[in-house]
């Protein structure tokens, strides 16, 4: 699956989960936050596309929505990507260092 298709799928998943997606420039990895009652995923627009996709993936992995009905409609390639990233990160000893960062 191409990186731009992955990004589109992640954006759609984020919206279906009730998140607002924002793209901002800055010195940050990207991730989820809450502003008042608005749940947001903020992505670094200056980061390469694979890093943007990885920021989305980290959010979904941290939400642990594996059994969510939102995940059942995902492309198998996206599910495999999330599984691979989760496995890679579990094998790391330093929890602050993520695969693909």
C-alpha cells in the first residue's frame, strides 16, 4: 500500500474515532491531545510522509483499539502495519524510542 493511501486511511480512521486532524509545523513528533472537549491528532506537516503515518499509527496503538469495530473495516495492509509497529516497539528497551523515528 502506498504511503499516501495509508495516510488517507489513517485520517479517515481518526475522524471515525471522533478526532480532529491538524497539520502544524514545528519540532515535535505528533500525537493525540485534547483541547477542551475536542480530541485532536496533531501531525508535523514538515515531517516526511512515513513519519506522519507513523505518528498516526502510534496514536492508534496507544488507544489499543484492536478489537474495535473501527479496525474491522481497515485494509489488511494497515492492520499488518499497526501490528508490526506495535511488535517492534514492544521489543525496544527504551520506551521513548519508536521504530521508524
